[in-house]
C-alpha cells in the first residue's frame, strides 16, 4: 500500500504494509541509515525519531499510525534550534565513544530541550532514561545537554 510520509520537511512516498515499523521504512526503503536498530523492542532508544516534536521509538511505530504527522530524523534534527545546539554540544564535549547509540541520544536530548530549555539534572535523567549506551557515556551526555541549554540561552533571550 502506498504511504506519504513527511520526513525532515520533505514528502516521501513509499509502498509498504501498514504494519511496517517506521524504522524499517526509514532504513530499508528510504535508505536513511542514521536512525539505528538496537533492540527492536523500544527499550534501548537507538531508533528514536521525532513525530510532531515528540521523541518516539521508530522500531515500535507502524507507518500507518503516523498519518500526516511530521517526522524528524537525526539527518534533519539540525534544522531545529534544539537539534543544532545539541549537535554542537556533542561536538564541543566530545560525547561520542563508539557512536552507535548517539543518534537516539541526540534525538531524545533535542526533544527534551525543545520542550524544556533549562532542564534540571533530574529532568535530564528522566528524559534520557530510555536511551542505553553500552560505552557508558551517560555523564558526558548529561554534561552535553547542560551545555546545549547554555548555548541556547542567548538565542532564546533574543527571541523574547
């Protein structure tokens, strides 16, 4: 069945069964490999994307549930203010070790900062709790989220 998905601001047409997970539509059908397969059960966060600004697990989201919602992947997160600041913070603080989980980490962090530009450590921990990192870069991730919030502060003050 044909589906029209809006991904990173661009309409893409695919032919797939409605119960096809969004992850496989992105990776296998559209060739967008930034979103990673981790556990396949929505437990690790590697496949995190945004649907209308909300961080979701693409491995557990069938394409027929997306409708006309806007999808943002790690390939397009830099088009959002929060995404740009998060990516810059990841670079500034050299967060990445092996890097496999980082697309999901970045997507979860960008969703957090888009909704809460000055999160507490507890709020960071809660928002990131569903993202696993086998290399244990959790403290660098938290520091990078704080740094991204700091980077974003002047831009938010100017916008007000």
